C-alpha cells in the first residue's frame, strides 16, 4: 500500500503562485511514477504533470507547460507542483497520484484563484 498526503492548496489571486506538496509513505519503493491531476467542478479529472521515480523524467499536459513545474525530492518521497501565473480557470481540486502495481490517489487539495 502507498499513502499520499497533499498539502499547499489555498486561495490566491490571479497572477500569484502556489506550491503543492505530495508526501508518499508506505511501499514507496514500488512507485514507478507520480503525478498531479486536477478536477474542476463539472469537468473530468485531467493530467497536469508527471515525473518518474528513477530518472526524474517529466511530462506535462500542453496546457500547463511553462507555468507549472513538477519536481521531486527522492529522500523525502515527496513530489511538488510549483504553479505560477495562476488564472481563475486553474481553480480546481488537485490530486496527487502514484503509479505502482496499483494506482493510488491522495485526498486532494483545493486551489482557488480569485480574479
């Protein structure tokens, strides 16, 4: 089992920044990749970015390239999502995801961007 705990969400004005954190615990050695997804009200969950556990290769959905940056601290089993130039349409619940033998999800953290 892998447990994921997100933190760092909150309310920010448009143009501001937030950094989300996702701490993994449990069978972290089994994780192949971690990522961030988001789900806005009335919309499907979508991939934001992912990062592999070994070489740290990253992948971004086109909508987030240049504004969001995913990174990891292997020693802390933590993945971060730095979000800059936030827009009201970035308002969503952001979920951390870990891919091992199974797929694991965190509880989500709310990000609200005011105009």
